[in-house]
C-alpha cells in the first residue's frame, strides 16, 4: 500500500557533551529525507530530541556543580542551536525531562504492570554507566569490560522491575520475517545470532541506585530505566495517551503512515528487540523501518572528545556555508555504512561537485543565454542535436532512480545519480561547443536547443538537490527566472517549464577552494569542539 504520511525519527541524543559533526550526520540525513517527502507533497513529521535522564547525567551534573536539570538545560540548548545552524527542519524536539514525556512513561509503565508484562525482582550483574547497559558475566569477560564501549563495568545489585521478554518473542520473530524492517540486513542477523538465539534474558526496566529519572507511580523509590524511558519518546512526542492525540492518530495509529526510525549501530539492540516488544505489550503497531546508519569516523577511529579528534560544524558552516557541510555529509558517506571524515575529502568534494559540477554549470549556462539570446531561454525542442535524446532520457531516468532510491533510504546513491546528470550536462557543453554554433547562423536552432536543454537540466538537478542545498537552490531558481509555483516538484518532467524565461546573473555559488590552504584550516579544527 502506498503510504500517504511519514514519521521519521532520529535517535534522541544523550547530552553528556557538546555535539560534533558526527551528531550532525544522522540528523542531516533524516532532514534530507523529510524535506524530500515534503517536496513531493507528502505529509511528514520529523522528530529529534535529547535523552536527559540516567546515572551518567546525574554524575556529570554533580561534577559541574549543577542540578541535573540545569546541566541538561545547558547542553540541550547547544543541540537546538546546532540544528538551527544546520537548517534542520524538525517538526518537534522532544526532551525526556518534559512533563508530556514523563506522564507518558508513567502511564506505559502502569499499563505494563496491569498486564503482567513487568514483575519486581532483583538485579545482580555488571553495569556500564556510559552506555547505560547491563551485562552478564559471560558478556563482560574476565577483564570486566563493556562489550559496546570497552570501558570497565561495575558490579551492581539492586531491586528492579523486569520486563518479560519471552512473552512477546514469537511476535518479534514474526516482525523479523520481513527483510525490510531492519536494514542493513546484517544488523538483523547480528541481533538474531548475538542476542535472540542464545536466549533473551528478561530486561531490567527500573533502577533504585539513583534518582534522576522518571519516577514510578506504583513504587516511588524506583525510576524508569533509561531504555524504557528513552524509547517512549517516539510515542510521547505524538501525544500518545493524551487528551489531544491527533498526531498519534495520524502518524502512528493510521496504517496510511510509514514509521521510520533512524539510529546508530550502538543502539540497535534496544530499537530492534525491546522497543518492538514494548509496543506489542501496549497493543500498538510496530515500526515499518529501523534503519541503522554507520559511523562517521576519523582516521584514528570513532570521534570522541578524549581522543581530541572531533570537529565542530560551526567553523565549517561559517567558512564554507551550510550547504557545503550538508552536501558533504550526504555524499561522502554511504548511508548505512561507516565512513571517514578527512580534510582532503571535504575540500575535494566542495571543489569537484559543488564548485565545478554545479556552480560552473550554472555560471556558464546563464552567461551564454545572456550572450546569445539576450537572457531569454529559447523554447525547448526535443532531439535537435545528436546528444539531445540522451540528455532527455537521462533526466527522466535520474528522476525515476532518485525517487526509488530515496524512498528506500538509499540517500547517498540518489544524490550520486543527480551529480552524474549534472556532470553529463557539463560534458554536453563541450560536445556541442555552443561558442562555435553561435558563429554559424544556420546552426541557430542547434544553439537554441543546447541552451534550453542546459537550462532544463539545471532546473531538474537543482530541484533534486533542494533537500540538501537549502540555501543555494532558491538562488539558482531565481537565476533561471522561475517563480515558486513554477519550480514545484510537479513541474519536474515539464520540458517546457523554462520557455521564454528571463535569466538573471547570479553570484558565484561555490567559490573554488585553495586545496592546501583549506586542508590545513580544517586540520586545525580537529579537537576544537566549541
């Protein structure tokens, strides 16, 4: 069934430190998908936020001489400021310290207790504070190290509530039968082989050893364990269980909506095992997709403040513009795989793709239309030059592939196709040599076709890049003389959309960078996470 609405979520980020370009990666890719859906006139609700409870926050606040609430308020403001700078178009920002969320978690806990999904017991085992994760003796090994982050774990013994994982295991496995629900598929296989087949232990869902969390109504010395607390954000943001639950009805309950969670690999277990089971316990539908993206790493591994290898997006935005950063994140790392940030790759991507492929194409085409046709785009006519049909066919094929790939979250590949189309247009200029055609009056029709084809390819390419290039796209549309109604997505296959439009000279869209100078500048940013 063709879905009419889309609910896309990022993980909610843990505000234990300032965000860096690795955080921006996931949020930007989700933003591109949300903008794409809206561009095609679908309803889309895009959620991000912060996960603000837990022992780690409590300890960090104490070190900083702040209350936990003061501490998370400060850090959360840094996240919202970054999303604004990155032009993120989220519809909501959920905080797990908000009353709407706390009430939802308490109601869900109560419902699970009533349904006998939760029981009171005692936890004995190993706990990793940074990961907020419990582990067995076998999992931590003889050195007692966290399997996820490699840091030492602590022995923990406390009264806790537990969720009955076996109760909903058959329904979870039925969900797993669909190969599309967890992608890439190797993540699903990892969950099956590492956690499910060896036998799922019941999940600890409350803590008593600290107080910074959602208090359980039925037993107020307990707070909800962070993973029950945090996962419920996807429902609390939509008003699940509230008096005004229109968003929940529209974007979760309705079968016309597609629910897509985008997460990092380190939280796959919680989103693909426990979250679906919680939903089944509540009698709710499960997500349509859980997409696990890879890590954006440095040459020396995962970004971390302790390594001093993090890069703040702010100086990059200030020096190169937000579109350059957004494009790099979308294009350089294949969504779903690990990727590497290097200064050399960043500068090269700006120069090759943005300055040459787009900027140069727009500049040359506008200048030639002004020079040869007094700034008016000639009427489009198919198949005048030998190369014209290839260009026409490639435009239609690019649109087709773009939609198919983006709908399936193959985001990087979709934009590679668009860049290939623009690259073909640059080659088309060299093949047709309009400067030579302009000298021969008998070739006027050929010259008209070259200019109209180039203008049309620029329109199509810019429209397809609009979810990424949020600042430059309107400038290019204006250069082509297009109104907002004319550059609507529905006009994408209208070859005549630019007929007789007056073009406008525009600024240099993406100045070419001095490679050696800019590589050194970006290198200098590493470790400066301000």
